[in-house]
C-alpha cells in the first residue's frame, strides 16, 4: 500500500481460485491451447452422433410391444452376451439423457458451436439482455434514485453496492466500474444456484442515480434456459 509494487499474484479464471481454475482449463482445453479447445468441442459434438446412433440401434432392434419394457429394464434371465447386451442397452438408454444434456449445455458456450447457437438464439429473440451503461441514457423509469441530494463527487465501490442493495439486489454481487467518463457502474447479482438471482442495475457514478435496471424474471425464456443449462453443466445450479 506504500509503494504500489506487486508482491505476489494468484492466477484465476473468473471467480475461480487457482486450483479450480487449473481443472477448468483442463476441462476446456486439456492445457493444449486452441488445439485442445477445438478437440474438446469436436468430442462434445460427435457425442450426439454416438449416442443417437446407439439409441437407434437399440430401439430399432426387433422387439414386439410386449417386450417394450425390456428396452428400459435390463433382462435378468439370459447369461453371457445377451445379458451384457441387455444391460448395455438399457443403462445406455437412461444415461444418454444425461450425456446429451451435458453436451448441449457445454456447446452453448463453446468457441465455434456456441457462437452459432448464440446467433440462433438472437434471431429467435432470446438474447441475454443487459443494462445500458451510457450515462444519461436512462430516464429513471426503470430504477430509483439511490442517493438523493448526492454531490457531484464520484461515488466509490462501497457506495455503489449500498445503492444496489437499497434497490433490492441480494446475495453475491459483481461490481463493474465505469469504463470511461461516459459510463456507469454496473452492479449485478451472481447467485448461480436455484433459485437464480441475476438482476442488475446501472448507476450514474456522479449522482448515484440508478439509470437502468434489468430483472432476471424479465429475461426471455431462451436466455433463462441458457443460464440454467450452463450452471447445471458446471454443477452449480443445485448447490
């Protein structure tokens, strides 16, 4: 605090500390850079062909309606190859739901497929909304005056948090300082377990007035599904 020299650092990824960040990078890129990232994305994409192909072979095998139950429940009578095949097919039928869900939710934020999924989502009106960060863009109709009679001095981070909480934001908050003299603070909730809290507000750094507000309840359905899917994929949605 006296000479402003950096005495140490811990490399993080988003909100993850170094150890978890290392495992996250292993999951995304195998620590092989772009090659590993592309490999992981191809594997997740081909998982659909493998799973759906296996389901087609299993469901399409000769079976009468009376034997439909055996598609979902392993047979106990046969031994050897028939028993193994029955267990492989029945168990595979159930776990395929999880495999496809993991693949779909992972691809939504991948490098290449994720970009195309984002374009489709935008074209269907399901883009994730965000508050306007331009000072003076809001008219106050979507928010409240968090600091009546505030002076012309710029508010600090603590004051921005106080204003956001006074307007109803709860839980863990992420504060983004103004990018320049014409930008606002953005304070957003970051509760990623059920029920999610993802509300956000834009705050004028000079007056302390909330210029824009976005509620998670007002998100388009596709945007909500994307948020829930990503957090479920990461094991955060249900604690």
